């Protein structure tokens, strides 16, 4: 797992990368990070408190202001996914590392 808490917004949309937009004060964000970390997913974490401009990118991706927004390598995304939905997507894309 790789996590870059200070990733600037301009670096968040690299093709083939998993990116999570969130904030430490957000319970759903903390929960999603646990799921990603336990699965060993390589992802970039964009802290919207550290980089408020990235909130516009997250909103452009999802059409909503809810977080977390998780962008996957296949260009799909999830907003506030349940643990089960997030795990299904991880499995579908083969993102988990053993």
C-alpha cells in the first residue's frame, strides 16, 4: 500500500491509479482507508483539508460533494461506498495484494 497524504491536486488523476479523495474528520473516509489498507491496495490519498482545491476535482469526478470519492484505474468511481461495495470493486479489478 502506498499513501501520499500531501499529493497536490494536479497529480491526482494519473491514468491507471487508484485515488481516494477524503478528509481525516470524515468517518466514511477513515472506514474506506481501512478497507483499502487491509486489502493492500496501492492508492494515492488526497487530503481535502491539506488541498482544498482538490475538492473541485472530486466533485467533477462524482458530481457530488460527498466524500470519500474513490477513483479507480478503470476510470470508474465510488462515492461513500459500503465496505462490501468497495471490496467487490477491489476484487473485480484485482487491486488486492496478497
